[in-house]
C-alpha cells in the first residue's frame, strides 16, 4: 500500500527522527511495498519497533528478533 520511500516517515511520531540511515532502511524494507501493510497504524507499529533496536544491533537484527524482542507486527 505504501510505495514511495518518503512514506516511511509517516510512521514517525511528531518530533521523532531516524537514529541512523540503517534504521530507516530496515523499516522501509518491512513497511514499503508490502501488501500486508494496509494501514498507517501498522506502518507506525513497524517504524516504532525498528526505532527500539539499539544502534549497535541494527545491522544484525533479524525479522524474528524484531517480532519477539521489539514487538514488530508480523508482516512477512
């Protein structure tokens, strides 16, 4: 449903910013061009869960880690 790269920013809360380009890249991989993401609420849940990942783990985080440790909705 969400297809433009800039649309991932819709999942940020007011005043939030991306802690790193990698955080944005992970959130984009899960939330954009994904037919299971049909609402803005789901997109926001994805973004907020990715933001919970510490910077030292973002390059190694797995989908299972996101779902179990960081409360990401399962959209895969």
